[in-house]
């Protein structure tokens, strides 16, 4: 686990695996008004300083990253990181671009150093920051990342925890500018007043939070692993039900489908062409969409609208009947979201989707949905869509894929069984997710209380 204060390994710690502990909260004996609205009262012996006054030494730094255009990218000599790499407290090192050494010199770029504080000025939460890890080659950051190298009299771990606290984020959000995409400038960041305990106390706070947040993160990791196992169990349950049925003693035969194997003797193995046809959706230009549901306008169903239900919706008037989906219909992602199965939704669907017009006398909707969500058919769908950068599933490829079919009455029994069993697993997953949310909230609250002096830890 990443330790932002010491950045070295530590003795094995017992993870926090239950609810946040109930303990007696210690506070400081005397407080004073900080004079800073977002901060409120702080311990009497703490100071308040603007961030821009924390880097006065010769080797200290507080600058924006480098302006790199797409034409400047290339080679693999210098790492180039952006705001996407700057997460709350931790550096995300899974995505990167590159520039050449020649470009680095030509643009007079600034190399970041291990343990620099990297602050994102773009995307919520604004002002989030992390410690730069040690890289195996020269590295730079984009112009929307601020490089902060404070004086030696300040503990960087403490500063990072402080600048990732909920109260701090509320303040940076209020200070940000921009109608569509908010940013916070380096000058505004520099003028933010922050609480500064004595150095020894800063270090003690950072060490305390390193220890506590590591245990919380371990507990969250364990619960995420448990959720993954529950989801795997659900997938196995569905796979067995839609490929072998509910009777463990029924005679079997070879299905002719490699990933399915044997199926009950009385089942059929056919292609999707035998039980369905496809209707592709419609791409509608943004200027032809409505922002309000006027009259009989229907919601425009896109991948974005499905995955971002709280975003503003768009609507379409007088669509053709063949691009309208209803609650009982089944949509399948064709490209961009290839293989995604969507149902229980009404509207006009985008051309990234197929609507599967299935024969209701041959296949029951929930059985179809469960079958389409099995790992085996999903892998075949992706293989059929091609291995290009953006997979694109065509009509013929999908309709040629295999499906195994029990009698309709048996399909309904299987669907009911899957629904009952899935509900139990989904409930268990939901409980784990609630536990994770509580731990995450406890972590935020703990950091906020400690770095603002509401709770004393040393």
C-alpha cells in the first residue's frame, strides 16, 4: 500500500475489516478563529499561511506543467502525464504518453522530481493532489497540473492529506472559474490560506493518517475482492442454468458449441438467425435533439445516457417506429459498447445499438438476456466484432452465433430460478458496497478532522 509520508514499506498491519471504530475523540485544549471562512477554528498554536509562501527556498517550486500539443507527442524518451494521472492522494500510473528529448529541450520543459506534490487544476475534485513516485525515466506533466516543491520546513505528506480533505475541496470548487469545464488557476491556488502546525506535529499527523488510511484501504480492498467473488459466483450460476438447465440428472448430448459443451438431450442448438432479426438504431445530430420532452418526444438512448443517468437528457420527436425500443425489448451494443445488453428502457436508440427482434414463441426475454450476459457468448461477440481499436459488430456475424434453447416453459423456470438466486447474491453485493461507502466516508471524515485540527492525534 502506498504510504505518502514515508514512501517506504512498513510492518504488516492488521486491516480494518469491520465498521469504523468507535473511539474517544481527543481535541486540543485551546482553539482560535483562523480568520479563514472555509477553515473555521484551529488549534491556538497553529499558523495560517498562503500556499504561495511555502516555497521560498532556492530549490523550491510552484509552477504549472508544460504546454504540450498533440503534434509534440511521440518517441518514448520522456514520460508525459496529465490530470488523469492525478488522483486523490495517489498517483495513477496506468496511462501515459511520451515526448522526445529534443521536444523536452525545444519547449524548455520542467522535469518533475520524486516526492514533488502534483496538483490537478482541472476536473472534480479540483485541487486534488498526490506525491510523485520515482520514475524510471525523465517525466513531465501537462499545463493543468501544478508542480509544488515546498520548502524543507513543511511535511509533504501532511500537505497532501490537507489538500485532499473535503473542506479544502469545497473551497477550491467555490474558487474555480469556467462555465462548462471548471478550472482553478495557480494564482488562486497560491492564495488559499491553509493551517500549518509545527513541523513535528505535521509529521506526526501524516504518520497517523498513513497508518489509518492504509488499514481502511486494506479493508476496502478485501470487500472489493469479496464482491468480485460474488459476481463470479453469479456468473457461474447463470452459465450453468442457461447451458445445462436445473436438472442435474437429465440425459445430455453434445451441443456442437465448444464453450457450452454438453446440453440436455431435449434442448436445441441453433443460430440466432433462427430465432431473431436485428434492427440498427439511428444517429441523430445534436442540433436535431431536444433538451426537453416536448409533446410526444421520446428520450434518446445512447451509451452515455445509460451510463450517466444524472446528466442532462436529450429527446427526439416523430421517430420512425423501427428505432423505438420499449421496456420488453432487448438492445445489444454494436460498437463503442460492444456486447452490452440493455433492457427495461423506452426511447429512441442510437445506431451504436442493435434491437434484437426475438421470436416470443421460441425464446423468453429474460432467458435471452441471461444467455447474452454469459462470458462465453460475450467472448464470441467480441471476437466477431473484430480486434480493431473500436470493435464493430455487424448483423451477419451476430446472427451466425450459436444459442442453446430449452422448451419455452423450461426457459421460464430457468429465468425464475436465476432471478431468485441472483437477488440473494445482489443483496450480498449491495451490503458489501454499503460497507465500502461507509469506510470511504469514514476515511474522508478522519482526514478532514485531523488536518484541520478538530481531532488531536499527537
